[in-house]
């Protein structure tokens, strides 16, 4: 029976990994999600037949409650709220791993120093992922509107990390459970996650979400070893490894080492440097924008967080279709860290029905901007800021950007004249070929659509 269970876990792991691999292509992504989901259901069913598993009532209750909440929230969540849902779901995984370790510590079920060490590591990483993800959720949901940075922030980070490690070491070497020690360990670990994440602003949020996802995977993998559950080990390690790779790719896309994201985050305060920008912003009307795009040959649309906040993706695609009917070539340019989570803009555009072959990554589209008549920037900021190429004193210097400023005309849809979430002033907005169309993306693009239809008549 034990051999059959191990073989079943192996098969589940293979299907789960193939499902993740299928997600690398937009065409097969949905199939990949279904395969991975079925694999996890199968792993849960196999767990019921594992020797020693007798708490069937609690297991079924947990599955029904957790599955019900997940199904309901998945049904009602808005696409524009997807980043915060990803953040809180990720936090729940880390919290679950930490809770498993807490129970093992409390009942004295961990005896081997090696297993105890893995339990402590899983508890530490899971606690940081849980509290950090809760802070990320609060920021994205608008509950936490300010970015707080403590005096001597990095020293506080290191002190909390060292204290957590010492408390974890004490748990490993203790022969019997010490409730006060266990409670202190989790309090400090949770505080570490809060203190690490609180200073990080919206500019770094995609990298942070990806990093916390990797943390959760590692925590689950460690606790799977503690419980002797191969499904948790495989799933946790695969998620941890893929999350780590994704984090590295995201950090590379920003040309910012991960240590800088954690210890030197881009915030309004951190963005105070940089050269003074000369010139002034020049306003455009919706009619002017409609006229320029309607009689253009090629328009490149650069979506950003402003489009997500306004929920304007359907309006943007409606406008693109009108332009295409008039003979204008329209494509979309996506920066790897546009939005507030990995693939944020791709998800929104896919939800609006934009075909995959019209969506291009930075490397694919950047050479086309000089030949474009119009670059329409909708709520994006840092990913089109030319100071990343020219100003060595800027916090974003060296970050690969979309070359929107090289288009013949640039139209920027923006709610106001502020510097944006990161606090960095955008030199693009002051260039001679750039015009500002102020207002919520939903209303502004709607007005542009009205004028485009009038021009058709």
C-alpha cells in the first residue's frame, strides 16, 4: 500500500509540473491551470489513504471551507483587483506552512535536529511570507496609502532577522516544547515580514509579490518534509524554484538587484534624487487625441497601472478596434513590471479580448517605436521614463524601459500632474513631442472613442 501511495504521489507531481510548464504559453495556459488543479485534487485524495491519516472530519471540513471561500472569491473578484487577491492567497499559503510548524512545535512532534531545523526554516519563511503578503494586500487594496520607513530601517531588519534565527535555534536544541519561546519566535518572525514589506512602494511591488510567492513555496516544501508528505515537498519546491526564477527575471527587467528591492526600495522619499527636468507639460483634448490617432498609420498602446485602476481595458480595446477598422495598425507594448503583479497587464488585456498576437514584450516591440506615429501611454510611469537611460543619479537609472519617447507623437493619459506611485518625476511628460490627456482612463478613452466615431462620419 505504501509503495502504491508513493507511486501515486510521483504521478501527481509529474502532472503538476507539466501543468506549470504549460502555463509558459498563453495558448496552453488554461490547460496548464486545469492540469495543476486536478493534480492537487488528486494529491489531496491520495493523502486520505496515507497510513496514519485519521482526522477525516477535520480534513473534509477544511477542504469544504477553504474551497468554498476560494470559489466564491474567485467568482466575485474584479480583474482590476487581481494583484491583491494573488497577494492574500499567497500569504495564506505561507501562513498555513507556519501554522503546521507551530503545531509540530507545540506537540513536541519534531525530534530530529535536521527535521527540526527544516521546521524552523519553514516557519520563519512562512511567517514572513504571510505578514509581508498581508501588507502587500493592504497597499494594493488602498487600505495602507502611505509608505513607512523606520529610522535605521536596514539595521532594524537585520536585528529582527538575527533575533528570529536565535529563537529558532533555541527551539531546535530544546528537548521539550517551551510555549513562551515558540510564541516569541512567531511574533518576531511576523514582525520581520511587516517591517521588510512596509517601506516598499508600488514601483517594486511586482518583484515583491513574486519574491513572497517563492518564500511560500519554500516554506510549504520544508513543512512537507516535516510531515513526510511528498506532494507538499514537490509542490513547494517547484513553486519556490519557479518563484525564485521569476523574481530574478523581474529584478533583471528593472535592473535592480533583489537586495536593493528589500534594503533600498523605490519610494517617494527614496526617489528624491535626480536631475531637474526642464520644460512644461502640454495638455491635449480628447478630440485632438482622437484626430492624431485616427489619421496615423501605426499606434502603439502602452498600458499601465492607471488603466487597471480605472478598469479601462475594455474601452481601450474598443478604441483599438475602431482604429483598426479605419486602417490604423494598433499593437500593445507590455513592460515586464508594468502594473502591480507579474503579468498584470497581460491578464487585463486578455480579459478584454485582445488577441495574443497583438501583445508584445519589451524586447519584441522596442525597435518599432521610432516608426510609430503615436505612442499612447495609459497610466504608465516608470516603465516609459527616459531618465532611466540618461540620469545616473535617478533611482531607476539603468532600468530597461519602453522607448515610447522615440515615437513621432506621444499621448499620455493621466489622472493628474503628480509624479506617480513611485514618486519619480517622468521626463517624458515634458518632451516636445508629448501631450497630456488628463482624466481617469475610463472616461478619457470613452471620450476619445466618441470623437473617433464622429470623425468616421
